[in-house]
C-alpha cells in the first residue's frame, strides 16, 4: 500500500495543523495505522495509533493536544494537532500495519515537515 502524507507546514506556537495520510487503496486485514515523528538528531518516535476497531493510543507528550482519526470511506488517516509547541517540530510519518495473504506488512508514507516557531 502506498501512503501519501500531507498537511505539514509552518505554524506559531499555540497554533493547529491537520495532517492527512491517504492510502492508495482500501487496506484489508488492517491491524493499525499510526503517526510517528522524527526530529533532527533524534530517533523516530510514536505519536499516536488507531486500531482497525477504532481504539486509539497516544504518546504522553501529545495527550490532550493531538487527535488521531480515520475515514474508512476515503482510505485516509488524520492527525489533528492543537496547541502546538516548538518541540513538536519534526518530520511526521504515517504507517499502516496489515496482513497480506500470510505476511505481515508495515508500509510508511514519505513524511511531512511540521515546524513550530516560538
């Protein structure tokens, strides 16, 4: 599955952005989709996940500020980011964890840059 992330940009602290991740097709046998981020000089870290059943989980540093959601009809994953902080600056990646035949696959989008100024 190809994933296309978009919606990043430049925003002042306290502002909001909504990221989108469009899948090239409907994903059958989906386990979960998620958003990760990687800041310069740091490892990629989990931001939020949503399972096929709709259960969500968030990293502590975004709880109460970010919301992950999915529109199955549009094959699109979203990340609503509010109350942004300079430390949220990173490249944000989406991924999809699913089964194809008997193989487990994890596909990644290309990333979208989010820059938050103080």
